[in-house]
């Protein structure tokens, strides 16, 4: 804040004899929306401060200063500062600039908040109403605003619309939400203690042996999550498909050929399947039975965060991390309600009729919204899951300003149509099953046609009925069997986890929270423990996970993590004290560390082997096309320090294959051999340039004009030295 | 440290690492079902696994290892 701005603010504050309220919001956009809603004219004064822009709103007989935060401004650190100290249980909350590199702007941000809060009469926490939001607001009020956390009021809202903000301001509770803050503090403290102590033990045990420092991380939620991926990988990799047989048949009815399934869907023996086929061949079928029925499909539940992220992944291939970012933006634009909710219920306090009327002003939804209003469909189908803080995700009715990106538009559309679908009547379909006898065998034809599309019409294109129409048939009618044969099928393993599937598994096993699960999945990817989507554990992930299973079985156990989660949820519900949870979890951690310390040397050795193997695997480019047994690896010349490709069999004197490499950028194997010469292809990644794919063979017929010709690609193998 | 005959990991049983041991066990156990279904020989079974869709990577490696080693199913039953 400049001197002039400070003077202006001071002048404003002293000149006005009215009540001065100070609101802290979680993000700059949220601060703007809150200020606009609370200002009498809807246009608050925007002040450009030294670190951020804040707003001064004019309320009824009061001035309201709305300040943004930037997510968490405070974080935990080890009080003793020594990063190799293990165990360490003394923590302290400090501003993020003191704990993280590259967070210098946080200091100026906090100083400005402190300055602005000095003359306020009332303090209000208006961060998101959940554990993280409450903690963000509380730590700022405590550390930056001279311990105003205990006297501050709390605004609770689920959307950033003007009506909801005004209502939250009018009904704000005095006193912050202590139980949420306590739960947040406990969660951060427990996770911090587990994270630093386990990671330090792993890192130092390796460093003691090798003298090299490389971070190996483990965590309370992170490790069991890695365990899920490993377990599924194990199932997939050790899966033996079992063959079974199906009878593929088709009948001719009039001009139409209709497929039919055999009475027994899976036949275990090929001989039996062949016998059935031979007994049916050259026979005719007789219609033995026609059964008609009605199938009712209820509307879907409203979206909670997990089901919404899974739907976004399935329908649009948007990862949970990306969808969370998009949902956050839609919420800040006041287009949808708070997304980090575990609820599948829309309470009666939500004015569904007005939301529908607002949505009817958007041409795309006009017809469907009007139809629901006309039919007075205002009672949504309620789901099972509940969240005391927020309802399920729903559209606020605010019209998008047309600036939505493609993905934002898709996810907004999904939320609106899902909201419509939950209000619409069930879908009803007519089913027909026709049993056809062929000698002693039976086949079934089945048809399905829509009677009432119900909610499916409102949820298109995200739901549809695949109708199958059967031609008219009569009992006793004779029809020709035009095709009958055996099809061999194999059982298949459970699919590898997609990021959305892993999110669902974490939810089912009750580890992590709605706010943290996506971040945990991102973390295990960033640590290079898992790769791809669908995910598989990397060699490093396997090694670290196996080591943790052996030496820290409890950290990999879902039960322990879930038990701690329940205890932390207990703090939120006022059933248990934070200190009690901290003592319990610290005792558990200490016993784990004590056990592991007895095997510290073994852990160090295993980790050393792991990192060495991982480094080698990362450098391995593929099979050597010359000797066919060795592995081509990235090596570095002892003399020139230049990198090149050499065969692993060089050291045994069996192969002298080598090739030069580009000297700049990161080299990564593509995993596919060149179609022309059989040498591995690599990807060269340079900053600011598009990834570049080449075959490592300089003599490859496909790249006669390549710049990498050198001396024919042959490097003096005498210079070879392992990197 | 004794290394797995198939990969670089430490041996846990019968010269194989934990994962290849599991894969080998699954391979041997599933043969009875394959034999019932298709009536094929042990050797043909191991060869079929190499091309079978959905067959796990460790199972392919283990069955290849069993083929190379000349492992005989009947003797183990």
C-alpha cells in the first residue's frame, strides 16, 4: 500500500463514524462478488493496494472492507528447523513465505491485510464454508489481524449469488466455527507430522549409505492411495484369463435377421459348445413364449463432487484435477453452488422454481426449464449421501457471460442437465422377451422400446435408451435359424484405475476428504510413483510401496488411515478433542518409527537399490537391435562428457552398438521401436519447444537428411562410462 | 541378494520374486480350467498365454520362463 493510499484509507476510516466491518474472503474473485453483493449500489470502491486489490462496500450504516486471501497464507513448519531431524513433533504455523520457496508475495499480502484490519470494528470470516476455508480465514484472523479469530463472525453460503451472500451476511453466526477450525488444524498437523517424519526417515536412511540426497516421500493418505494402484496393478499383471464359450445365433423373421442369445450365456467346455451347435444346425426355431413387461428407470441423484468428477472424466475425459479447477471457476463466477460437497441432496430451502425460471432465460435450456415449471416439477430426487455444510451441486440460474471455455461450457451443461433430470419424472420402457426353441435348446431374443422418456430427455446427450425393436412374432410361429456358431471369450481383469476410478476408490474406502483427494492423486503422479491414466505404478512407485509394506505396514493400511479420518471427523462433530487425536496419532507414528529404526540400514540399502534401478530404467531406451539381448542405455563419455546411446552388453564385450544423441533437452524413451530399422525411438523435450521424436540410429533409412550424422554415429566405445 | 530369474527383484520363493511367484502360481493353477475348456496340453497352454488378450504381463513372463525351463505340469500335481 502506498503512503497516499494508506492516508486515504485512514482518512476514510476516521471521517466515517459508522461501524467498520472487515471481511476476509478466500480468493480475489470471491472478494469482488461479496463486495458487490454487500454494496448498496452494487458497485463497491475498488482500491489497488500494494499486494492486491480490495473493496470498500457501503452497507446500511456501515462500511465494509472486503479483503481477499490467496488460499492458505499460513502453513506448518518444523519448529526446530533441522530438516534431517527425525522424529520431530514440534510444529508451528508461519506465513507461507517463510516455509516455501517462491512465495515472497505472501509477505506483502499479509502485511497489507494487517494494515487494513487495524481500524475495523468487526471481523468476518467469509471463506468457503468447509474445513479448509474455515482454517484459511481463522489463521489469517489469528496471525495477521491480532488474534481476532475468536471474536470474528462467520458467513455461511453455498453460492456466490447476491441473494445468498446477503442472506449469509444477515444471518451470520457470531464466533467462528471452532469445530471446523479444530478439525482443520488436526488434519494439517497430523498429515504434516506423518509426512515429514516418514519422508525424513526414508531419505536419511538412504543418504547415510550413499551420501546422496534424494527425496523419497510417504504420507498418511498418499501411501494407501499408492497401495490401491499397486494392488490393482498386481491383479492385472498376474491375471490369467480363463476361456469360456458363447453361442452366437441369429434367426430370420420375415426380411429381418435378429440376433439371439443361448439359454446358458457362458459354456465352460468347447466340446459342449460344439455339441450344442451341431445339434442346432440345420434346424428351425419355434416361438415358445412371448413375455412383455415394463421397466422403470428412476432419475439420477443430484451431483456430489465425486460423482460429478467421475461423470466429467467418463463423458469428456477431463481428469479430476482439471475438473476441480473448472468447478472452482464456475463457483467463483456464481454459476454453480459450492462444488466440494459430499451431499447428494437438494434441500427444500433451495428455491427450485426461481432457478428454473432463471435458467429458462438461457435459450439452450429455455424449453426444458419451462416444461419443468409448467408441470410444477420442483421436487428433486434425493440421493443417499449427506453433507451438513453444503447441498449437492446445482446451477444458481445466473446466466453465463459467454466467456466460458469449451471445457467449462461442457461441465456447466452437464450440471444444468443433471439438475433438470433430478426434477423430471422416471423413464418407462417396454421390454419384450421371446423364447425360441430349437430342438432341446432355447434361445432368447430381447427388445426394448421407450414408452415415456422421462428424465432421459432432460439429461440428453448424457443418457440415452438404446432401443431394440423386435419384429412381430406369434406363439408357435416357425422361424429359420440362419446362423449358429461358437465364440471364444476370455475373462478379463478389473481395469487399471483411471484417475476418476481412483478417486472413487478413495471415497469408498473413506480416506482423504472431498477437498484433498484430487491433490493426493496429483501428488503421487508428481512424485513419479504412478504414471498414465489409466494409472499404473512406476518402478519407483513399486519399490517405495513394497518397502513401505514391509517396514511400515500400518502406513499402507487403509484401516489405520480410515480410523484417523474418523477421529478427525469426530472433532468436526464435537465428539473428540483435537489434542486427543494428536496424541493418538503421534503415539502411533512413534511406534511405527521405532519399528522402522531397527531396520534403518536395510531400508537404506533397499532404497539405494531402488533409486539406482529406477535411474537405470529411466535411462534404458529399448532392446539393442544388434545383439538382440542387451539394452540400449543413455551413457556419458568420460572424455567429452557428451551423452550417447550404448548397449549394456558392451561391458561383457558382446556388443559394440552405439549412437550419438542430441546434447540439449531431456531424452525420454517412446517405448516403440523404429518401423524402419528397429532401433528405439526417443522423445527429446526442450523448454519452449515442441517435443521432438527421433530414431536413435543415425544410419536409419528414414532420416538420410537428418542433421545428426556425425561420424556415422559411431563413438569410440573406449570412452564409455556409466552415467 | 539373490535376484529373480525373470527380473531384477529380490527372490522370495523358488528363484522368483514375489510378483513372478504369484504369476507362476496363477499360471499353474489356471491350467486345469484351460484343459477342461479346450483340452490342450501344458505346452500349448503356455504358448497360448503369450498371445491371449488380457493376460497379465507377469503371467506372460512367468509362462515364458516356464516354457524355457521346460517345467512339467504333471510332475507337480
